């Protein structure tokens, strides 16, 4: 493996310049899955390393303007494919269909693409993989590349001691307080339900001459050397059955658009023209399966006599009836880090990225979860005293307005949200995560091994 001259300043000055790491960061998913990788890559680049993002082609335009390495990874994702969004966000079958109908049919292509990315330019010093990159543990095993994994939400651990809400079976979570040991039943039940899903992963391993290995959905996705839990301990704390290599870092934030992070002038003007508005958003993926959410939300704001911002995405079907009320601002997109601090309350789908930004802004939330980790995230923020939950089937203007009015009238929601914001401001998830990655990739020594680079060549 070739070592690279730094050409960049870093926290460790000339010492680090003698050991520049080529790090491949990979995952498949929505902007919520990829944005933390971009944040990590930018910080690793700032430290003098050479990060390469191996992610779907969709994200090239977000990544290359930042000066980061990019390597395309199949499957391709069509951001305007509403049918795909409806499929993967189906409450009962969304997770299963997302794996069996979208990811696993192209697993071999994903493997080939990632293998090329890891072997390029003399090889990678380290691979960092998200849990939807099912080819990553296989690539690491075939090439001998050290690897770490990351998760974004506590659901990913399926802990028996902190049992998650399973979207198709939410009743199981409600039984937990009344049935001792229910968490272990939920964990075993989840493995039983998914017992046949990962056969394509086992088939690929067999084709490559590898042993069957651990369960890809629950176990193999976690690196035995380092699992970065890129969320705050306010959302979930370490459990006895988490991988021993887990490190909770705190949230890692990024929501710029190819480096552009400001608010649109018309949105900025709206925010300055009156009191804090309600904000209604469905993130970057559920917005493609919005139904009548935005129409009902506009009506709820009207019932309450509240100013509101609707982030409707690019689908014209999401637009509420025109002409708009002067109390309503409709925009396709806005960076949450810039918008949420101006809000009175945020209504959203419960994705962990959106949830993290609302917590960071210190804002109460009304959560309308779809699937995957969203019902579990919703329950966690409700437990924190900063949120209420409304199911999709119950989301009407009248019901949403009643819940929002209740929350705005009760100062406890804002008080708890402000307290959590203070705790999050003490965390530095980005630094913690990058420090851990450097420590994993570099030999342990007083200088983190920067004076002992690998040999000039390494065979895979």
C-alpha cells in the first residue's frame, strides 16, 4: 500500500504528514445516512487524510464540490422515484422489501464497486461502513483491510435490555413494562422473522469461498474492532448486549448542499417578519411518500393561527392549495441547522438526522413516524419529555392542531428541550468519531504511529 504525502495541515503538524491515511467511507441510503459520512470525510480531510466516499451516484454532486474523493456504488437511487419511497416506508413490509427487493438483488454489483474503491490507488488503510453496506464486511475480509462500522440510531443494536419498537409490531414494545424479559423475546422474535432475508449475503460469501459467517442483519454489520454509535447518549445508552467495540460519540451533523449552507432569501425574510413559526418536514426520503401531510399541516397552522414553514421537497403534489396564506412559507428545502433554531416547534417523520437537529436546536417535536428506526426514535424523544407522537393514519389538521396547541401551551416541553440542547452542546461527536478512526488505523504509540508508516506495498 502506497503512503501518500500530506499536502495539508493537521492537528498533529509535521508528524501526521508522514502518515496520511486513505480511508474509504461507504453506505447506501438516504441523505440522512450519507450526511454523517460527509461530515466525517471533511474532518478527516482537514486532518490531512485522503477520504473517499463510496456511495450511490446520486450523491456525487453533493460530494465532489467539497474536494472529497468519490467512487460510485450500486444500486443507483432515483431521488424522484416515489414508488421506491412508498415501498421502503411501508409500515409492515418496508424493511423487508428494502432489503430483499432493492439492496440484495444487486449485492454482487455493490461488492464489485466497493472492492474497486478499496483497492484503488494502492489500497485503503481503513474502511468505514454503514449498516446498509452489506458488501463492506465481505470486502474487508477478502482484502484484509481494517474496518470500522457505524450506526445512527439505537434501534440498530436490537438490544434485549433496551428493546426497540419494531415497526410492524409496535404492540410488543408497549408490553415491555408489564412482562419481565419481554426485551429478550423481542430480540429473538426479530431474528426469527428475518431468518431467511439474508440468503443472498450467504450465497455471495459461498461464491467467494468464505465461510457462512455471522448473521448479516444483526451481527456481521458490526465491526469487531470499532462500532461508532453516531448518536448522543441522551437518545440511547450503552447496553450489556451491544458489541464490546462500541463507542458512543454524540451526533455528527452535516446538512449543507454541496457546501452551500444558507437559507433562501425569501425564507430568511419570512423568519424575520414575525414570531417563530411551526416547521413541517418529512426529511429527504419520506417526503417522496407524503400523502396529504402538507395539505393537512397547512390547515393545522391555519386552525391555530400560527405562522408555518413547509419543506415540501420537489414533488408538486406536496404543495398545499394556493393562494398561500401570508402566515405560510413553502420551500423545497432548507438546512435544518439554520432553520430549526428559528422554529417554535418541529413536526417531522422521526428520522434520526431530523430528530438530532431538532434536539440540537432545543425545540419540541410532534413526530409522525413512518418505518425503520422512526417509531423507535419517536418513542425515545417522547420519553425525554420533548415530543408527542401521532400516527400517520391519525394525522389530520384537527388532531395535529390539538397536539401542537397542547405542546405550545405547556412550558415543560420547551424546558426539557432546552436542557437537552445544553447537554448536546457539551458533546463533540465529530471529534470523538475521527479520533477513534485514527486510533484504529494507526499503531498505538505516543505519536499514534505516524512515524511508522506501512511498507510501500501491500498485497491484497
